[in-house]
């Protein structure tokens, strides 16, 4: 039997904690043009891929939308879907530092700063 993972776009789940939603809501209110938050991945970082989370101003149709709250939509780029399936996005505060944290069950390795991962 092979260790090949199958990927079905219909089985994708990505979620945000209440703290992450509250932070996203605050960011969305600061922009009059933002339609939601978009999550992508880029080849970068010390572990291979880097999460890319930004305000989305133009929906191109290359994104899958997740209604994470009544007033917050999380978009995930088509390229990122297989890498972030099952990911929960959290907003954490440690001391004076606050950051988005990605709890990604697909990540086999993460760098020490938590910004990059390997599948």
C-alpha cells in the first residue's frame, strides 16, 4: 500500500479561533476595501513554505471561501489548499508579542519561529 495522500477540494477545512476572528475583524474594519482575509503559502522560509496571510481586496476566483464568522470570510488560495487542509489559525500573545499561529496537521517540520513549515 502506498503512502500517497489523496486530495479532494470538497473535503477541505480551515478554521480560525475566536481570538483570531476578533483580530481579523479588527483588521478588516481598518480597511474600507477588504473583502476578507486570504491565506496562501509561498516557497520560502527555513523549512520550505511560509504562510502568507493578508487582507483581500479583490476576489479573483482562485480562492476558496470559508465563512468563519457572520462578518469574517477567510479565503484560501487554490495553491495553498492541499498544504493547509485542517489548519486552525489562532491569535496568541506571549509577553509583548502577538502573532497569528497556524496549527497545521500537515506540517511535518516547523522552524523555530513558527512562520515556515515543511510537508
